[in-house]
C-alpha cells in the first residue's frame, strides 16, 4: 500500500506579469518539506503550474498524493482541459496555442506514474497549508533571487 502524501501548493505574482514565486508544502507520516522559489518576470498562472510540477517532481517512486490548490485554472487544466489540448496538438478550441504549454507538458510528465487526487480549496480562508504556501510564494516573488528548500 502506498503511503499517503498531502501536498499544498500556491503561486503568486506581484503584477501580472511581474516578479512571481511558488510555494509547496508536502507532508506525510514521516516528514514535512517546504519549497519555494522566485522568478523575475512571470505570471500567476505559470507559478501555480510550477508549484505543482516542483511538488510532483519531488516524488521519485509511484506515490499516492492529494494536492490542494486554490487555482481553478490549474485544477481544471490538468483534470479536464489537457486531454482536449493534446488531441488538438496543444491548441485551444479557438485554434490558438495553449498558454503555458511548456509547463503543461512538464506537468503531464510529472503526474505520469502517481495516483493523484486534485482538490480545490478557497484561498485566504484560514487553511493552514494554503496560507503557508501563499506566504512562501509571496516571499519568493518579493525576493526572486533566493531559492528556498526547507526540510
């Protein structure tokens, strides 16, 4: 039986586009891990996707993962829209190139072997995991030259 991993993720952008960052909090029965990193010029949606990628790339072996995100763009993109995008060669129904296609492709590879339950949570409602990731992401956006990995 696979150990259950709880993952909270969030992205932030100061201006859109502008400096941005992501925050990740992973916990299971053994440990808690925090990740964050900032970028000088990005968008909020890119940071939301990047948070998911970084979280999932942390897991080397097949894992059972519950991911909590406050991004409907991320959750809908990976659970609903991605199949249609792939069928249309990464184009939308209006035949324009899917935004952030580089990250969607990387995210698709990252989910490949895992059992993932994508959960949407409302932001800024006091959920400790979401609030922590929001702080990590905002701090990373304010200091994009500092990468943080805290164990």
